[in-house]
C-alpha cells in the first residue's frame, strides 16, 4: 500500500455511514493494510486533533488500533 492508497482508505473509513459499512471496508482492505497505512492513519489522527476534532481523532485512533489487533491475528 502506498501513501495515496493509505490516505484514500483513511478517508473512506472516516466517511463510512454506519458500522456495517465500516466493517465491510475493514474486511475488504485489511489484507492490504501495512505499515504505510498505520503511519498515515497516525498522521491523520494528529491532524484531526490539531483541527480541533477530538471525537473524529479518537474514533480513527480506536479503529486503527482495532485493525492492528486484527492484522496481528491473521
């Protein structure tokens, strides 16, 4: 996964309309997720915090941590 793909995935995850859509995206992309995704997701979380969007930042952080746990179980 390159940086643009990782950023696109972060945006898709943040725009998911509900948990069902979110989990479908996670299931679809989890095999492709790598260190690039995690570094982009971390940077996006920090940017959301700087923009004064703590709820979005926390949601992305929790999702990224969940994805990391799922990834290590594969």
